[in-house]
C-alpha cells in the first residue's frame, strides 16, 4: 500500500505557468507535489520578478497560485 502511494506520487507532475500568474514570462514551474511547485514559484518570483517573499506567501497569492497549478499527464 505504501509502495503504491509512492508510485502514484511520481506518476503525475504538477505545473504552473508563470504567464498564467500574470507575468510576461515563459517559465514553467514543475514539481511532484503542489507544495513543491509553490516552493519553486516562491524562488522564481523572488529571484526573477523581484517579488517580496511576504507577498508570495499571502493567503490571496497562495490560493491564486494553487488554483493555477495543473496536473500534467
Ligand atoms: Zn516568471
């Protein structure tokens, strides 16, 4: 059971396209979990778009980002 859950976790990737957030940017954040994608988005947003970490971690931004995350096949 534990093994099948582990396999399932890596069967799908999650992705978030930066331009869907509203930036003129072709970067896509990917990860094995939504949390991983959000972490990547935080790094990308602060490093490339000069966003404040606090802005990115606000509940509004977090729910916006979560709503834009898609599962890839
Ligand atoms: Zn970007």
